[in-house]
């Protein structure tokens, strides 16, 4: 018995302990991720009903659920699925670069040295708690007539706009999209909390000697930014972009639709099909983003 | 002689002075503009909260009054009280329950994510890369995509037929049982937990190996090394993850709403009470409770925003205590560089 025990080397023992440490995650992975995933795929090819004794019954229907999903089913707000997906994706792709650039911008501002920096930082990271879905819903979505706005109408009613339109004759066609973005700035900020935090720490971890060298060599601030700052934070940009995509997908309404299909309309199969299409969509977007970014990151690392 | 020298020097200096002056004004201008920008941004961030105050604290009659913008004519706490009664049915106990729930889940999440993160970073066990890939995969796939199957799974909860021992049906309905939320946190699937595991593993990767070796030579085993040496060294990342976890769990409506809908957490109460379908109900409550016959749609929004304000109080407190550490700690988190 003792001899056998000795056979397990120290290294192996260490590894076993390591496995014990990840065991909870592995169990969770199988129980809360893998099984539900397999089940979702299985449900999506079946017509799921409730049996006489309370169990679930399955009838294989092939890809009928998917066909139904895009042909005949509509969402709770009466739009088609194809339209729901296009809308979700286009808003996501539009806000992704905005959020990333904006969070970098906020981090750059917060990284400067000035008086009252502590207060500014306190406010800059407030979006981490203001950006929580519930709070955002309560703050922005209103039912009454003229109600609280989150910075909306600040621009469209301001003197700047009147000046631009009346005196400079800037056509509304150009001004309007800009105005919409400016007026939704709080939406943008509220989604950039964690990203700003990550960027700020990335900026602070850049070695000051790099900036000194740049200064000695006579680089302008502009050159320093593009040749020192940007390459140094390229890796973290990768993380920020992926995080933002995931975060934006988390906020999409597709899950509620799937839930509505399954438990309001009793079409578990269709709901599962929707979930699967959704997963495919997420993977596709992430893969494209990762491929594009990898090229940019590599280019900057040289 | 001295004068002459001074004169030539001043001639040279004149050029220098102009250069310096230019530089100074340039710097000053840049500074000025960035300050303006910063102030503008700060204003945009805080504006929604500031503008809540007059809406929440003015009398119901004043809400539509165009003459009242920032300072209410008469101070009143009706909306505030109504909201408090709505989202805190048991008074402060509800708030306490929500806070305790978030804190409890936070502790579990931190404890188990740290373990997994440590093992992934420091122990070269079999299939480590595979497990790491799993963590990333879980992070990437939005959790709601599996909601349906997870929900059904919890309705018919049964682990390898163990439940046969406890119930007749051989399965147990775990929906509405808070234990689901605990299970999820313990097994690494709470709110954003894969992100936390990732952060922990990045942090532990950067801790010098010598620490581990020293503790081994001093005769500590695996567990003692972890709990005595590694965990105390991980305080920065623990507090960062802790703050994020608390905030996200407190504000979470997803898991609480679907897996424990009757749990009456403040977040779920907030999101389920103040939907437009409930408008008449809330206005009616306002009229009967506080004798405000003119309560209009605007009053509904006032109550709703009062609810948001109440909900934010614990978060703001935690945030004020923790935010200064947040930036410092993220630097040591190993995520960067």
C-alpha cells in the first residue's frame, strides 16, 4: 500500500490538486452549459409537447422549426425574425466602434494630470453602475408625455444648432444623424464603463520611459500618440472589442423572444431554434471581429 | 562689460522666450479644451441623476408645470414614499435581502472563480488548455441563448437519478428555489463568472513563481500554499472582482427573474413593477395612499424614477467606498501587459 502511494509523484499530486480546483467549473460546464446546449439543439429539431403524465414528448420534425421561424413566426412586437436579426446586428455594429473609441477617449482624458482628478474619475466610472439594465430602463424609458430625458434635446434645442442651421446654412440632412448620436451620448457612455476602466489601466501601465524617449527624439504629441500609445494598447483593444460585442449581445432582446415562444406560446422547438440561430450569429460576429483585429494587432506589433 | 553680456544674452533669450511663450499658450489651450471636454462629459454622466431630484421631490401637481425646472415649488416626498412601498414591500428588509443576496453570491463567485483561475494559471494539469478554452467559450456565448434549456433543466432537475432518493417523481422543480442561484455561482456559471475566472487566471499568471517555491520548501502543501500565500497576495484582484460581482448581482434581473421570480429582490421588483401596463395601478395607489387626486402619467414617471433612486442607494455607497481601489487594482490585475 505504501509503495503504491509513493508511485504518485509530487508533480502528479500537484496536478490532481489542480484538477480538484477546477472540478466545480467542470461540473458546472457539463451541467449548466453542455447539457443545455445539446438539449437546445435537440429541441430545435423536434416538436416538443407536454405528455399525459407531465413529462415531455418529442416528435422529430427536422429543420421544420427553422423554416417556421423565418417564414411564419413573428416576434412579440410583430416583426419578422429576419428583420429582428438585421436590426440587432446593425445597431450592434454601429455602436461597437463608437463605444470602443469613446471609452479610449474617456480613458485618455482621465489619464491626464489635473486638479480634481479624483472627482473626475469618480464620475467617469459611474457608468459601471448606471449602465445596469434595470437602471437604464428606469432612467430612459418613459410612458408619459414630456418626461425626464437623459441629455436628449440638449443639442437640438441649443443655440449651437440654431447657429449652424441659420447662419452657416448647414443642411439638416447632415446635421440630423450627428444630432441623434450626440443626443444618445448617455446611452453610449453608460455602455462604456468597464471598457474605460480597462483602457485607463492599460494607459497607466505604459512605461513612462517610452514617452521620454519619444520626447527626446523630438516627436510631436500627435506622433507620440500614434507611435507609442496606440501600439501599446493594441492588445487590450482586442479584449475591449470582444468584451463590448459580448456585452452588446447580452443586452439584445432575442432571449426574451425565445422565452416567449417557449412558455407563452408553448412552442419550445421554435424557441430553441431561435436560440441556436442566435448562437450562430454571435459566433459569426465574434469570429469576423477576431480575424480582423488579429491582423491589426500583428501589424502594430511589428 | 556686464551690461553688454546681458544684452547679447537677452537677444538670444528673446527667441527662446517667444518659443516658450508659444509652447505655453499651446499647452494652455490644449489643457483648457481638455478640461472643458472633461467637464462636459462629467456633466453628461451626472445629468440624468441630477435631473431626477426635482422630478422625484416635487409635488404631483407641479410635475407638468413648465415654470418648475430645477427647484420644486413645494418639497414633497410622496413619489418617494410610494416607490419605497412598491419596491420594498417589507420595508428596509427587502433592501437588506437584496444586498445580502448580492453579497452572498459575490463571496461564492469570488471564492470559486479564484480557485479555478489559480489552477488554470499555475497548475499544468492535463487538458488545461481545453479547460481554458471552455472558460472563454462560456464567456463568449451569451448566457440567454441557453436560457430555455436551462429553464427546462431546472424544472426537471435530476442529477444522475439522485433525486429518486428524495422525491417520488424522480425529479425536483427547482424554479423559484434560491438554491439555483447558489448552485450557479458555486459551479462557475453566475453572472459573468467566466470573465472573473479569466481575470483571476491572468492575475495569478503574473505572481512570481518564487513565492510558491518558497512556501513549498517551508513545507506547505498545495492547499496551504493557495490559502496562505496566493490568496492574500491576490487581494487587489479579489476586491476588483468583488466590486464588479456585487454590482452586477445586485442589478441582475436575468437569473433572478427567470429562476427565482418570486424571490422579491429589488431589481426584479423594480423591473416588474414599473412597466407601462402597471401605470393605472400605480396611479391608483398614489391617489388612495397619499390623497393626490391629480396624479397623471407624469406622476407615474416620478414614482418610477424615485424607485430607481432608491435602488441606486446601496450601489452608490459600495461604489463610493470601492471605486478608488478599482483603478489601482486593475493595474495589478495582470490583464494589462
